[in-house]
């Protein structure tokens, strides 16, 4: 991992949030409220709505299923972020 902020830019430009549906805009507004800004990886996913909704559904399903402890879901989230090249 590099300390050069220029290297943190994704290879794919994030979606223009204002061009999204009201439902998708609410997701990003909630992320900004919770974490201070919309999540970069979700801005990439949102370029293809079916991928965006699939990712949202996966995390919602993991959270609601009760099959995985919350700590394990958090570890899984970090691992997915690393695979996606998310810098956090």
C-alpha cells in the first residue's frame, strides 16, 4: 500500500449521485450521515444498479440472517474492502 494520495484514486470514476434514483440517493445520504461521506466502493458499484443493489442485499442479508456474529461480518467487510482496493 502506498502513502501517495494520488494512488488512492479508483480506476473507475464514481457515479454522479445526483443522477441516481431517489432510493439510491437515500443510501448515499445515510452513508454520509453515518460515516461523513458516501462510501467510495458503493459509488463504483452504483454505476451498475444491479451490482449496487446486489452488494446492498448481501450486507443486509448478512446482518439480518443471524448466522454470522457481528464481529465476523465486520471482518468480512474489511476483507471485501481490501480485495476491492478500498482505502479506509
